[in-house]
C-alpha cells in the first residue's frame, strides 16, 4: 500500500469516528429529554393526586358541616339583609295584572280601539322613561291625569296607565312606575276616527322605538298587520 492510499484510509477512518461520536451524542440527548419529560409528568401526576385527595377531604368536611346545620335550621329561609330586601320594588312582575280604568272597563269593545304598549316580560317602565317618551312624541297630561294627543285642537287619542290607578297622576313622583301604556280611541266621542287611528299608529311606532316595548291588543295577543288592516276597514 503506497503512502497516498494509506493517507486516504486514515481520513475515512477519522470521518467514521467523528460520525459515530456525533450519532452517540444525539442518542444520549434524546434519552435525557425523554427522561426529563417522564420525570416532569410523574411529578405533575403526583401533585394532582395530592391536590385531589386534599380537595376530596375538604369537600367531605364541608358536606358534614352543611348536614349538621340543616338539622338545626332551614337554609331556604335565610335572607341577606332582609330590611333592605323588603324595601326593594321588583322591576319584573311575571304574574302582573293589567289594570283597566273604570271608564274603559265597561266600554263596548266595538266602540273602543285599545292597544297596550309594554315589555313582554312585564318589566316596569319608570316615570322618567314614560315622561321623556311622552314629551318626545307630543303627549300632554289632561285634567283627568291621562296623556292625550291633540291635533288642531282636537283630541285624537288618549293614553292610560296599565298599572293601578290607571292614570299618570303620580308621574312626577320619583317612585312612579307602570306596566305600560294603554293607547285608546273612544269612537263615541272621536270626531274623525280614521285620522285619529292613523295618528295613533304613528305615535305608537315612535313610542315602541323609544321605550323598546311591544304592542298588544286588549286581549294580550300581539298586534299584527292583519289586525291593523281590519281596524282600518272598520273605520273607513
């Protein structure tokens, strides 16, 4: 073997040794990473297991305490600051009763057009909300404490309150609230029912937008376009 060939053999051997050292190092690095991951995972599992055991112990103690207290008193009767709760007026009345003023209660339905503006969940309308909305659409308080809409000196329609006493006599009071507005036209005293009806529809549309309420018939069914068409035919 000449010197040149021998030199190349040494170079190849050196490269193989370097490659072997590199591969061995990579293998050891992977083993160390795997060992670290397994160790970390086991530590997390052990920690979770300890925390779970502590939580179970605390819950068992709490359950025993609650059972002991229930034997001495009824937890359902406990109130937080009952004096304050007694003074709070609920703003939602799921079983609220619509109030109809005496002047409308005995009226023939054929001679009366009446639409209720209220929230679907019977949430109360505050006095400030009602007063601001009335002012914006041009409703004024008359001598009977009803709101009314006048045009060219003629009363087109009136508005009663859906809460007792049915009028707005207490509108200026801070605690005034109502279930809604009862917009109505008494056909026996209205000089121009068709114009009055169109004016009422326009103002109802404005009130709906201002108060974010819905329009119901006196039967508490939602007012439909078909209902409006039928009323127009009746008044034509």
